[in-house]
């Protein structure tokens, strides 16, 4: 019986050592993955910063003006091209084109019925017999 307990104790010790080493190596693996992710994150941040700097360089007003002068053949702005707000035409009134088409087809309501303040149509109150039937 004593040898059996010794063998079980030795097997338990070997099992716990294997378990401890497996946890240790998993921890090392996860730590390496974290370092790789941090490095990848930093590379992405550096790439974003570089792209922002390139974008700022490309949208400089002086560069865009030089490219416009070179490729667009634009004329200089003259003083007679500038218009004052009061010289602009008035805004056109809104047009109900669908309503006009319906009227032309005879499907539209030429004169809409007046509505009271509740939104219901005047003169269409329920009759006394209808009111009595709903009670």
C-alpha cells in the first residue's frame, strides 16, 4: 500500500509540473502576441501620421493654384463678374407638378374642402342613427 501511495504522489508531482510549465509557456506566447500587436499598432499609427503629412502637403493652396494655372486655363476674375445679392433674381414659387398633372387628368380635387381646426372636414358629422348604433 505504501508503494502505491508513493507512485500516486510521484505521478501527481509530475502532472503538476507539466501543468505549471504549460501555463508558463502559454503566458510567454500571449506576452509575445501582445508585443507583436503593440508593434503593429505603432506601425499603423506611424503610417497614419505619414499619410496625414502627405495629404497636408498635397492640399497646400499654393500647389493647387499652380496646378490649376497649369492645367485648367482659367481666366482671371474681373470686377464685372462680381454680383451683389440684391442683383440676384427672386426665388421661384414652389410648384405642385403632381397636383397639376392630376388636375389635367381630372383626378385632382380642384377646390379642396375647407377643414376646421381639428382637421376634420366640415359638414360631415355622423347622423343621429349612426351615433345611436355605436352605443
